[in-house]
């Protein structure tokens, strides 16, 4: 019976490490997707002069794995774009739906939201480029140690599980 408990404890700790490793990977992928979305926004604003409401029409956007909730939430909330400003809508949705991003990434996106739709296309493009640059820096930092961190979290979970199993056995 003790052996079964030890095995279950080790397995549970290993799974916790696996979930943390998966969370890191999801964070990296979501950064990649938001950068792609911002590049698309920049092109739509600068080249085609597309209105903000049309940019977030889900039929125009590629299928994202992690950004779909952000995009659909923005699209839904943009219908109330008179009672709320675009900045409010953008910032609320960034905070609510992009929890997998770091605080600094969410802050960069919130800062971007304060300039989208207010200025001419060139200034909006410059704001988007600045945000993309910040997010790219974060993406590079995250990916530098991603493989090692994934292995570390899995190993750490397994190791802690084994230590607890030994102590309790």
C-alpha cells in the first residue's frame, strides 16, 4: 500500500512539473501569436486603412490557438464602442483574456491600446512597431531557456515527488 502511495505521489508531482512546462510553452506560443496579430493590424491600418471594427472581424483573421478569446472578446465589445472608449475595451480585454502573458507583455499591449484609433496611420504604426519590439524581446528571452526550463520543471516535479515518497515511506 505504501508503495502505491509513493508511486502516486511521484506521478502527481511529475504531472505538476509537466503542466508548468506546458504553461511555459503556451506562453511562448501566445507571444508569437500576438506578435503576428499586431503585424496584421499594422498592415491593415497602414496599407488598407481598415477601420478598427473591421480589423477584428473574425472572418478576416487567421485561426489562432491562444488569441481567439482575445479577438472574439474584442469583436463583441467593439459593438459598445460609444459607451466605452477603444482604449478601455482593449485594456480590459488584454487584462482579462491574456493572463498567460507576463505582466510586462500585458502592459506593453495596454500602452499600445491607448494609441490605436486615436492618431494617424503612421503614428499608430510606430506604436505597433514599438509594442512588437518589446514583445519580440520578451519572446526571445522566453525561448532562450525554454527547452532547459521545460526539462527542469519536469525533473524538479519528479524529484520532489521522489523525495516526498522516500520521506513518507
